C-alpha cells in the first residue's frame, strides 16, 4: 500500500509507473495498481499521438501542499512508532 500512496504524491508519470510496477511485483493481483498502470500507458500513447496537447504543470501551491501533507504523515508515523515502542 505504501507504493500506491507514494504514486499519489510523486511529480511525474515515470515515477508513478515505477511505483505501480513495484506494487505489482509485491502483489500481482492488485487491481488498483494494474488499472493505474494501464491509464499511464494510455496517457503515454495519447501524448505520442497528439504531442501538442500537454497538460499544464501543477501550480506551486499544489506541490507545496503535497510536500506539507507528506511531512504531516511522516510525523504522525514517527510519533505513533515512538509512542508504541517507547511508552
């Protein structure tokens, strides 16, 4: 499941593809990863067919929000692990 979460926060499709492929190596029956990988392949094919149509990059605040969210999740995991093992 970590690979699926990581795929949702990385910035580019190449990194997403690696995340989904790693997830499928661990669990070949994971339909979510398989579906998302197929979507990425369809998107890559569509971009090859129509190279002029490209999506605008995410705004800066969006990237900052994702980074802040990753920090909050990492802090929550750290606190939980510390609380479980140190308490």
